[in-house]
């Protein structure tokens, strides 16, 4: 429990830290989480360093010494100490803090900390020579999707965050910047404030993640520039053979060896647009990326409540034209009212003492006592621009939503200072915060998985996915926490599957629920935009149109770029030839079976197959 007493690190102490302005929040949030913790901080390791597949101890030792000689002994660290799940701002890069299978299963053998793109090239060439799988991470947050854990146990994690955390350029005229993988939303925001620039960043619900990493995982934020990948411009990439590539206009040399002046201005350049291939992929290591910023503007956040569970399809229908007409300025969130209970940071036991999911009538009873009153759905939106524009937009939005009977409207000034809307207003103005962590207090030792399908922004489609969620969460006895990020043509329907890390039973039910949700949604034609590393194989294989044409295309590219199969094997379901069809793909109940001390690694090593 010693860590509980420590203050979490600040940004000036640690690249993964929090800004001073959030000091008391960070400490409170950490204390609250630790006060709910019943599991020990760490347990003794059952085995020593987990070796990469097909590697002898002797061969591994020689490879590690060789790498230490190349990038410095202190920059290659064995993963041989007790594993600590820690907390959001003391996040491990040794394993998945939100472990689904055994904590010690999805672990690295070692972590390498490169300082530069050149050192990343050195590591990649080393991995090819010694045939060791690499797992690059930026800062390794990726919460609910696997954290910093490698898919193949014993991979060497390449932690780009620790030493490659420079903001290389901020161009106020172009409203853009260039970042390395270790630049967090917190850091980028603070730097813009330090320089007093009239610019906004766009951040997701939590501010500790990597700007670059989130964009290439195609994450979402909540200003008008919330589509992070769509707002990146230009990349510098190390390919799996160690060669270097610049995409976009960066492919054209600048004068006298300078960066190309148009690199952060025009995304595609000439010829096929290659950047997409380096998002959610294992085709290269992105070491620099351009990011577009937003010009500072006026903004007004607000919320609507809707009375009935059954209003859901009608709400979605009302949002669609508003979003398509760009009356809605950002990606709003629609949350079920149960999320109003968990975002208070109070544990489930505060609201309900029974076992099993919290019943609907109990949620209703408690909602009645919240400032927003009894309701079923809560819509969090923000309008941008000048006051007159915001007011006229709000009138149009109110007219549309008030057609749903019993709808209510609230401004931040209508709600107490601790209401979540105040935190939401910050996120929607590009100010990164920590508040969203609070629903992790729902149960002791809480971890979570995200189920993240995409549906059209149409009531009927949304209802199909919602009903699947209701049915299967009930079947597995798990609370249903839906948050929908709604755009004009599609919505990210995110459910948060919260489980107690110390309970194998909860882990098994959560994993089984995920598996069945993915299958049931795919059966209706709905697919995930992103998933946990343990479910990547299953999700990738739901995209099977034309006899798996997409996966065959991806595999062709993977084999051409990475013939030795060293780069992030299994990432997003893409396996290099060396691993393919040898028992690595998790397509059945392997995950559930590995919970409680097993492994997801196939029994036979690759060469013996
Ligand atoms: C959220 C949104 C996501 C995601 C995970 C979580 C929101 C949680 C839009 O994508 O992948 C409140």
C-alpha cells in the first residue's frame, strides 16, 4: 500500500505526470481509488522474466546485452520486478494494469527507451537480427484496450514516451504542431498556455494520454476537431526493416535539409495516401506527427435530459439533422442516466447493496435526488463561436429536442459546482482533465474493458446495438454503462464493462460478455472501431467480406514490410507469416480459459510446429 501515500508525479517530474493546476484533484482521485482497493499492491512473480517465443535464456541474454551496448545499459530494463498496477498517473509499462487474463501473462521481457528516431531504427534492426518481437507504445495508456501490454508475451516493449517527449514545433500561424510520442495532452496544453498562444488542443475524456498515440489509434475528442486522425498532418515513421519514411508533404525534401514547409499544411501529398496504413497497424513505428490545432473561440456547454429509456431511438433521430447541418459544433455525448451515478465517484455500494447489476428502479430513485432530476438519458453538448451565434444555435437545438416530451435543458450555471457538466465543459474547450477516472470507484480494484461498435446515426440501428447490450449484460450479470459519441452519420456506441481485478469470476464473465457482444453485433452488421488486444483477432475477423479480402490485403502488406515478423505481432489482429495459423489467434474461449493462472500463448513453440 506504500504507493497510496505517495503523491502522484507532476508533469515537471515525469512525462506521464499531471499539471500543477490539477494537483489536488490528482491526489484526491488517487486516494479515492486506493481507499477502494482491497487487493495487494503487488504479488510475488510466479516465474522469472517471460522470454519471447522460441528464445533460449542464453540467446535472450546475449541479445539484451547487445542492445544495451547500442543504446545504453540504463535504457534497456528487464521486466523482472513485481508487477504493480498502480494508478492512472503511475501507469505501468510492464503489463496491462487492467489485466483480463492473469496479470503475469501479457507481459514484456524487457522495456527499451529510445531517445531518437535513429535509436528506434537501431532497435528495429536489432530485433530483426535477434528475431525478437517488439511492441511499441507511446505512453501506454490505451485504457480498456490493453494498456501498454504486448500481445505476444515476452515481446520487448519500446517505450517511446519516456525520452521522446518533445514538442518539436508549434506554428501559431498555421495552427499546428509537431509532436513526439511522449507528448501528453496535459503537456501540449500547458505549453500552449506557457507561450500564451490563442490556440486550443483537442483532448479525449482523460488528459494523460499521448497526442500521437491516441491519433494513430483513431481516438476521439470533443471539440470541433475531435476526430484525431482526421486532424493529424504528416508523419515520420520507422519501417519494420529499420528504414525511415516521411509521409505527406514531408516526403519532399525542404531546402538545405530543412523540413518541408508544407508538411503540416496538406495531408496527402502525391500518390496513394499512405498515412492510414500506419493507424491501428503494425506496419511501422510513428516517431513524429503533425497535429492541427484549433483557434481559440467562444463556447457554451449545456445538457439536456430525456425522461424515458424508450426515448433513445428518437433522441438519435433528433441529433442526426442537427449534426449533419453542423448546428452541433462538436461530437456530443449521450449517456444513460446510470452514468450520472458512477461519475460522482461514489461506489456502487453507496447506491445499491444487492448483488448483480443495479436495478433500473434503484437508478431511477437515486436520479430523482440528483440536480438533473429523474430522467433516462443525458445529452452533453457544446456550441462554439460568438454569443449571438451560440444563442441562435441553442434555439434550433432546443426546438428539436423539446419535441421529445419531458425534455429538460440545463446550463452549467443551473448546476452545483461539482456537477460533471463543469468538467465536460473543460474537455469540450480542449482543457484536459482527470474527472472521468471517478467512475472507476464503482467497485473495488476496478478495471474496465470497452466494447466500441459503430452504428449509423439512425434510431433503428442504434436500438439494435442497444438491445443486444441490454440482453447480454443481463445474461452475464454486469452493469450496463453506455456512452455514445454521436456524429452526423455514425456514432461510437461505447459501453464500459467494469470488473474487479481480484475476481476471476468477474473477469471471466466480462471476457465472455465481450466475446458474445462482438459476435452478436457482427451478426447484425455492426463492427468495432477499436478493441482490447485480447479481442483483436475476433474483431478483425468480423471484417470478413469477400472471403476475408481485407485481412488478406493486410497480411500481404505485413509480409512485404516485415518479413521477419518482428513488429507488434498480433496488433489489430494482423499476424506476420511466422506466427499465422500456429495457435496464436484468439478466436474461441481461450481468454476465459486463461483467466486464473493460464496463458494465452500456444503450447507448442513456432519452430516446432
Ligand atoms: C470513450 C470514448 C471512446 C472510447 C473509449 C471511451 C468514452 C468514455 C469514442 O471513443 O474508445 C466516457
